[in-house]
């Protein structure tokens, strides 16, 4: 992963406003797809090697 890549996802505030602003009669369950890519080894940003969650 390049050093210019974002460390975390970008929040879509406009979409969140629609979720929280819905009238109860329009509210209900929805499908969501997680397309995040996870690292094999944790990157804490301080150049310290950390174990992955599998190793803990």
C-alpha cells in the first residue's frame, strides 16, 4: 500500500444524513456491502511492527 493511500475510509456524510433524517414510515432494514481492504499486519503509523489479529 502506498504511503499516499488513506489509512481509513472516507465517511459519506450526505448518505448518513438520509439515514438519520428518514421518517419512521420510510425507515427499515437495508443491505450494506463492506469493500474495505485489511492489512496482513497492523500498521499503527508509528513504524512499530504489531501482530495481526490472527496472531493475538
